[in-house]
C-alpha cells in the first residue's frame, strides 16, 4: 500500500479533531457540561460526544438554557434525544431568573430574552460549579467568533477578553484555571455550516422537523419572517400570512427568522445552503443585526 | 484532496488581511451581508474603497486601530479542496498570536511589501516559520501595483529572502509577485505581470501535495482517556482512547507501553462506527490490548522496535510569550506535552537568537517577550518524545506559569540530555 493512501477526508479530519477535544476536556476537567439548544450544531456536538466516549455514556451532563420562548417542536425533540442517549439533562430557566428578580424582562415589540440568558447561564455555572462548558459555536458564524480560541477562558464574571486570549499552540490545550473561573470549549470551531449539514447527512443525525420546509403563520419584520407566536407583539402593520419556510438556525421564537424554502430533504438543504449568498446569522438572527459588534459585546458579558 | 491549513505572516501593513479578503472575495466565498457590512464600515471609516481586510479584522479594537490583533480563522472551499485560513497579526507585540495561528499550518504565506523588502518582523516570522517546521512556504511579494509591476523589484526581494533563507530550513519555498489589493496573481494569473511564469496563489494552494508531510513511520499513540463503561453489556470493557500522532497501528501489532515497558498486542481498534483494521494520524480511535496491563492517561503506546525517547532532560527551543515574566534558569513551570502534564525546572539557558542576524547570543540572563532561545529543561517525570523535526506532535510542548495559569511559552524539542 502506498503511503499517500493514509489520508483522511475533510469531514473525518474535522470529526477526529472534535473528538480529541471532547476527550481532552473529559480527562482534564472535574465538572464539564455540554450546552445544548436543540439546534443542528448542538446535535452534531452530542453525536460527536457519543462517539468520543463510546461504548460508555457521556461523562458529563447536558444543560439547556431555557428562555421560555422555545419552539415547542424543539423542546419535545430535546427530550426525546436526551432520553435516547441516556444522558442527564439540566434545565436552567430564564423565567426563573425573572421570577427571582435577577433580570428584568424587556418590553416593547422587539423585547427578547437573548441577553437575559447570560445571567441565567452564569448563575447555573456558579450553582453547579462547572469548570468547562462545551458550546457548539463555529468560527464561520460571526466575526467575533472567528477570533475565539477552542479553549476560551472566562474569568470570575464569565467574561471573554478578546484582547488577551491565551496562546493556543498545536493541539495542546491549556485548561488550567482558578476557582470560580471556567473555560468555554468549542469542539466544532473549525466546521462550517456546509460541513455540519454534510455531516448530518453522512451520519444520519435526526434533526427537528422545523429545519425542513413547512407552512407556517409568519409576519415580516426587518426583512425576516418571524413566526406568529405568543412571545412576540406585532404592530398593526405586521400582518400574518402563511408561507412555506424553514429554519436555518434555531433560537428563540421571538428573534429567529425563517427563510423561504422548498427544501424538504437534507440533500435539498445542502443544495440551498451551498448556494446561499447570505450568512445564517445575518439571515435569521434579529439579535445579531442590532449593531456591528453586538456579538463581541455579548461575549464579553459572558454569552455563549 | 483533504483539508489544507494555511496561515499568513509578515510585517505589519504588508497586506496579509487584505490578501485573505481578496482570496475570499475572488473565490466568491463572501456572503452578501458580510460584504454590505464591510462596505458600510469602510465608508464610515473614510476609506476610498471597500477595505477587504475588515473581513478578518472583526474586533472593535482592530477596526479602531486598523491592525490585526489576534488570529482570525476563515474557511473556504473550491471544487478541488477545503481550506482553513489563519490570518495572523504582523505587529511585534502580538507575535504569540502569529505562532498560535501558524503552529498547525501546512503552509505559511509570508507577505512582503515590494517597496520596502524585508523588515525585522519579516525575518522574525520567517525564522518562526522554519522553527515550527512549516513544510511549505510561499513568499508573496505584495503591493506590486505601487512599483509598476516591476520584475526587477520582485527579483530583488526574492534574492533578499533567499539569502536570509539559506540560514533556515524551509523545505518548499515559492515566490509569487502580487497585488492583494487589486487581485493580481491571487486567484488568476495577472495580465500586468506577463513576465511571471508561475501559478497564481490559489492554483498553487489547490495543487499542493501534503500527504507526505505526515510521519507514517514512527507509530505513536499517546493515551488520552481510558474508557470504562461499567455498564451491563460492557462490564469488563477497557479501551484506550486517543489520537494517533504518528505511524500506523494494525490489529495484531505487537506494541510497547511506556513508561512500564510492558508489551502487548493490539486486540482491536474500535470506534462508534465499528472496528477498523488499521489506524493512522490524525484518527481519534479506541485501542484495546490483550492481557491485563495497567495503562493510564499520559502513557505512550508505540512499537517495541521503534520507541520515542524517554527522558527527564529535554533540549528545546523556547519561544517566550509572557510580557509579565522573563524566562530564566532556575525557574519552575508547568509543562503540557502530548497528553501528559508535569512540571519543569529550567536547567540552563544556552543562547538567545538574534532575529536580525540569526546569530546566537551565548549565555543570556533571560528571555523576554517574543524572544527565542535554546534551553535545557528538567522535568519531574520522564517525557516520551521525538525530535520536533521528526514529529510535530510528540516534539512540541507548552509551558504554563503556575501562578497565573497563562501559557507562557511554545517549546520545540531538539534533543535529549543535559
Ligand atoms: N496599493 C496596495 N495596497 C495594499 C495592498 N495590499 C494591502 N494594501 C494596503 O496596505 C494596508 C495594510 O493592509 P492590511 O491587509 O491591513 O495589512 P496586514 O498585513 O494585515 O497588517 P497587520 O495584520 O496589522 O499586520 C491597507 O491600507 C491595505 O489597503 C496592495 O497589494 N497594494
Ligand atoms: Mg492583518
């Protein structure tokens, strides 16, 4: 056999890199946890984690930051997936943080719980004394994320300091922290949206049905289709209509936009995603469009 | 072909970020909303044209200062290949971020402003590139538009770099004249430089052969994690999980485990997707061995007739990265090498490299931020290593300051002994 045959495909290379990161964290941290939203990236993360520790169960729990504004389909899906895996699910609720008076609900038609989750998340980290939190963020998503390390250090206040990140050399990760600090771990940093979809197809990962084209009652806001739901207040001009749409990302119902689509299969989704001229966050996240540096600002406060 | 990882390097303002922006733009890898946003920012900042460097300079501070501060990772694909780009900063203050970005690269693009030729920072980056043993280097002689696309000017910079590179080890070196701003020789050959007979940058990146860069000879499997399900069906299961970092392991191979020195046989190579008959780098797999041997994280599985060095004394090149602390003999630090964490004491600092001349300044007192020197370290436990030139994985380490937990050095193993 020639030596050149020993080459991995790009998906296999990415998969191996991610598995390596999962194992490294499980080996070196005392209380890791995986943040799970029910979206495609977190499903890929769960799949990779299952592979990393097979045939053992995941050596860490899963946490969902529940904003209370979820798509009901996604919540249901979440519970099925976790049960099938036999994993332990923790739910930290933004509603609870509001009820406890830790955060105040925003008001007005553009009210969102996006920023409020930061407090809920940081409180949960403190309560459970997590020292490492896996997140499914990818560097291709957004310009601040494109700068972030795989091991992203957070201080006592959960803050990211983009101007003073630890050097990250080869695949030698520095996981040393003091009490009260933690590290956000991004095993799929180097995956692109297309990689994620190709992997979902290859691995036959089951995803929530709202990723596929379906008819839904929506209204237009800021050039996006928002689902008509109890979590958003429409203005008079915002008329509801039925359109064939799908979700390209999954976030809160109040700020996640849908896209016009006929894609009913993974193949068709891959075709659509490969041809699109707009980024997923640009097309579907009202929270990211508010200002040029909104992601960087939120990350500095402790966002995902 | 699989994935190609490449990084940019070179002096501040020589056009690294602009080149990456141009490469993404001309391969249609930029989304409309990203383009709209950098156009708006360019106008707001008073640029006459859309500043493509903004595609990678995404932090607020970078935009305010007009320089790159930390590595930006970008991704694109052509029908031939997938690429992971690390756009690194040129500013000397952020050299450690350049090292971060290029440590895993298959190829580094060193940009040089054709008007000015090499600067101290170009030399520093070229030296680091060779120290990191990046197998492929492309020197991009940039801003040719400002020097009338002049062949003589290109040749002069080329000669200057070649002279410097004689003192370095760069296995594969290519020169391309270009204008990152206007796209000459970036994605396609430029009509402005008919005298240039080589390929465009993209063509070069697409065609590059990297399969032979990996070490397929010395079988190395650092044990990363022991898998013990302790559940009904898998009650007695014990698997050694890790990433192959050299050579090939096959079922039935006789293996040797360090530090115990015991031997065993590969019973199976397993993954979630089922067993495989052989494993090679960078596969992440689970290895099961025959017999009952005590193996834990930090152990190294290799072949009896081809083992890494095992020693508490390592000779290394140190690239110092702390602004708060200097590296000096007698200092104690934490070390992470492969899957092993241990402690070291700096036994001796032999020399510091003068990056201007590449001369060795013997017996310096210390190394300050961004300085590079040769030191011998003594570890509390033996490390299982190869020289970096043979294996980038088993030949590299990081040093960590135990007081602040900061990563303070990148280390490259050049030998063993005191
Ligand atoms: N005329 C001309 N200008 C260029 C070219 N390439 C880059 N520039 C300009 O040079 C300046 C610096 O470019 P950058 O791409 O930010 O340089 P850099 O190497 O990324 O700088 P750092 O990341 O801060 O080290 C900008 O004003 C660019 O527009 C070129 O080919 N021709
Ligand atoms: Mg730059």
